[in-house]
C-alpha cells in the first residue's frame, strides 16, 4: 500500500483528495494537515510514502515544509499540488527535494499516475508545469536585506527614505537596488514592483 499524507489548508480539497485516493486499491490516506507546521509534524509521526503538498499554506509554506520534511522524514516523498503562477515556489520546492508537481486542475488519473510513479522512486512533473517553468523562470533567491529594500521600493520609498529607515548609507542602498533589479530582471523600480507583486516575492 502507498501511504499518503495530504497537506492543504482547504478542508474541501483534503476531503476530496481523500475520497478520490480512497478508491484506489493500492493507496491509503493515513493523515491530513491544514498547514505547513502540521505537515512536517505528521510526516515525522506517520512516516508516509507520499506527502501531497500545497504550496500556499499558513504558518509554514509548502516550500519550507518540503525542506524540513526532506531533513526530518526523508522516507516521505513530496508531490506538489499547486496552481498556475507559482513557478518560483515550484522551482524552489523541487530544488529542496520534491519529486513531483502537478496542477490542481489536473484530472484524477494524472494525480494517481504521479503518486504511483513517485512512490516507485521516480519523478513526475506535469507538462503544464514544465512549460510554466520554461516560460516564467524562477528568480534567484534574494537576501533578507534585498527583500527588505524591495519591500520599501514597493511602498514607494526613495533611496534616501530607505537609507534613513534602515540606518545605512544611501550609496549602499543604491548598490542593493541595482543588485535587486539585475536579479529579478527588472529595468526600473516600477517594473521591479510589478514583478514583486506578480511573483509574490514578498509573501510570508
């Protein structure tokens, strides 16, 4: 039997997945989690074969939960279940050790195939997600200071305002801004703000 833990903050999603997978003779849903902290705790307690992981969850997101599960419950293999527009999170979770990724609008048969393939030791990345990652490449990880300055840029603060707020030199802020623009592929502050919002770079 493939033992499965479902991690998603929406009860209706967890219930639906449990009902679907419960019809498969080789699968058993052994637990559910409504946030990332619970996902890690239940993965350690239950030692499932598969964790179906939503990326956007409260308390601890799916990326951070995947990293922690890889460290603390290495026998559990993570399959991401996510939506369009989350290419950075998907890429980071795959880099952290997730072995599968499919979209929430995938048909039931694809999810079942993904679970079986990953449980056998393989990987399963849906065609749509591969195309999404190619069309919208993930942004290199920003440092805590860069994220802090980017947040100030999104709020419309000038370099002088940011320097005063953070207690650092203005030319230091200028250097950080240039590095941020280069990392995220923005031509100017306005474009950087748009990218930050679209890619949820400042979401916690």
